[in-house]
């Protein structure tokens, strides 16, 4: 169990030479942004804006999860609370369940290396009896999934539409990268908040003191935070596509007009241009505004309470 007040020393931000506040999870955010579609060196103001969004979203979500904990009469926020919060968002629910299931099987595989067959069978039986991730997920589904809808979503082997779009965009991006940048991208794709979970725990605890969170729940929050960064970057590219289809009218002097870029060059600039903090603010404004023609292209909408988009 992790309690917010248990950290040996709170992670604090400090001010850099450029006047920006250097945030504790800055390096992870930069790498995840690069892996999700941003430039190799994300704009420092955009990184700070992304950090602020994550901080606000996690604080709001944790307070909501703590309300669920109090209704259950429990002493800590558990994985079931996170799953309950995501139950209406089938896409994110399925992603989280598959991620946690993979982590369990990965751990079981690591423990079974250099072990004889009898020990492996004992290990498998013991993991089924213990409260690992898969058993907690099964308990949640047995209690809240009376129709079997969530089980069907989780058992599907098909990629969700958003994940497919990310992979297609990533494929186009990799085709224009130099070997050096491709190597950097492959290394950035290994970055995750779950890999630095102890620092992530302390960072979350510094914003939500006195909320006890189970380790598996922290792991789920770390995964959702990484997915939120990818989601925001997805929507920045959605806005860029909308803007490219509806360019603003302007007066151009024919004598000074530049030749039009070919499709491949235009697409290359579209993918390589760093994401600005203004684009992030525009995305957040769309999330919290009334539905419009532009926001109809978004693949996610805020939860019914309209408080945060991480769910």
C-alpha cells in the first residue's frame, strides 16, 4: 500500500535559468510526448503545459476515486475503484485490462525461468490464489459486469480505432526519420510512468496528500497518464487535419507567392512540427466546450461530470 504522506522527501519543482519551473516528471513527459508523435525535442512551454494538465487531471481523478473508497468503507483506493471509474469508457477500460494482464503474465514468465515443470505448476496455482492483477480484474467483472459486455470488450483481439490511427501515423512518421532519430524514437517508446513508479507515486502523493492508494491502482494511474498524453497529441493532429482541410482565406500577391509544397513534403512538415502550448490549450477548450463540428472529430468526450478527460 502506498500512502501519500509516506514519501521520505517530497519531490519539488525548481526554477530553471529560462524562468520556467522545472517539473519532477519532466524527462518522462518529454520522452512520452516524443514517442506519441511530438518532435524529438518538445517545446519546453508545451512540456510544462502538459505537466499542468496531468497534475490537474490526476488530482481530480484521485479525489473522485477517494469518494468511491469512502462509499465502500475501505482504507485505500484500490484497482477496482479505477476500473469502476473507467467502466463506461470501453476503449480505455480494455486497454488498461490488457496492460495489467500482460504485466501479470510477464511477471509469471520471469519467475518461471530456470524452474522445473513441477515448480511451474505450483507457481501458476499459487498466482491464481493470490490477489494479483488478473484475479482483481476477475473479481470486479463478476461483481459489476452482469451483462458480460465488459468481458466481451476485454476479450476482443482487434485493435481499437484510436490505437489503429496512432499506429498508421507512427508508420508514416518512421518512414521519414533518419536512422539516428529512429533509434532515439525506439528508446523513447520504452519510457513510461510505470517504469519509474516510485517517483510517480511520490509525485502523485505530493498533490493529493492523505489519500492512500494501492500499488496496483498507482500502476493503473501511471498507465492512464501515459495514455492521456497520447490522447492529447492525437487530438492536436486532429485539429491540424481540420485546419488543413479548411485553410483561412488570405490575400496573396501572385508575384511573391511561393510554390506549393508537394504532398510528401507538406506531410513531413505536418508531422515534424513541434506541438505548441497554444495547440494544447485549444484541445482542452474543445473538451470543455459545447459539442461543435470540430469536436465531433474527436475520439473521446469528457465524462458526464465534465471534470476531467482521463476517464
